[in-house]
C-alpha cells in the first residue's frame, strides 16, 4: 500500500512539474513578443501601434501635372526593346512614360536600342508629340551631358505651326 501511495505522489509530482514547465514556456513566449514590440526604453514602438495611421506626406510643390510639348526632361530608361526604349519622366505627380524610337536615340544609325542604353540609365529627353496617353520622345535632340537643346530651331518652328493649327481649327 505504501508503494501505491509513493507512486501516486510521484505521478502527481510529474503532473505538477509538467504543468509548471508549460506555464513558464507560455510566459516566456509572451515576454518574447512583448519585448519584440517594445523599443530600447520599453515603450511600445510607434510603428507597431495601429491606433492611428500616420498622416500622408504632403505632395512636393515642384511636381508637374503634364509634360509640355518640345520641353526637355530628365528620365530613367524603364524598358529596352528592339524598336526603342521606354523612358519614365522624373518630376511628375503621376507616372509619365514615353517611347524613344530607335531612330531618335542617337545621331547616326542605331540598329538596336540596347547598343546605346540599358535599363535604369538616366537620360535627357525632349517631348516630340503628345497624343492621349502616348508620348513620343527624342534623345538625339538633347545633349546627354548637359540637357541642352541641340535643335531649338525645330522646336520653335513646330510650336508656331501647332499654334497656327489650333487657331485655324
């Protein structure tokens, strides 16, 4: 009988020990999560506090809405194709992207756009035409080092012709 009592007490001890171990394990886990959410000083991290979302940043005042015809802009090559490259213009509120045809990439003959530009290259482009969302751009008419217009006489003549067409219509 004494051996049965001894065994039941031992089994009870095992059960108590298991329960205590589980309780400590759970406490350790919750402490880990709490510590991860807190900064060095023990306060809750503001980034993890979802009570109030941060206000959106104000839009910069220098951003443009629409590109102007025959204006020169800085851009980034977003995609290079066999027939030309797509350039994303910088400095606009919304994404503005246009095509530089292979014939308008550089003076002289260019067989493939990949010979001259590669993706993520910073380039200067001139807006040649705007029709709806499509935009035709030229790199050949702009000095790629300074961004200077290499054919200002063409721009002036084209602007004059465009204004005459608008007045006549």
